[in-house]
C-alpha cells in the first residue's frame, strides 16, 4: 500500500496495488473517488481536498501507520 499527496492539486491517493491496471473510477462524493479493477478489486482511493481529509483535525501531522499490536505510530508532516 502506498499513500501519496500532491500539494499542488491538493489530492491524496491510497494505492492498494503497485502495478497499474485498467480501472473504472467510481465517484462516491465531491471529495472521494474509488478506482476499481474489472474483477471488482479496489485498486485505490483518491481524496480530493485531501489536506482536510488526511489531517483529520490534526493540523501538524498526517498519521501514516498504526501498529495495533505494539501501539507504535509512524507520522509524517503533511506539506502545504
């Protein structure tokens, strides 16, 4: 899985697969699109107005990974 953020366009993308395949984009809302492969597998999630969605109220950090077994967190700054 890979999370990317483009501050120029304020778009975030969560890719669940590395190899790019043909996808159909489903518009869920004005700020959320889901890319689905022909077999119905979710390829990725596109977040429009991403800085607001990814920050989740925390204006300084973007939470990337939480290990539920150990409680460890990996956080990265979200560029403006």
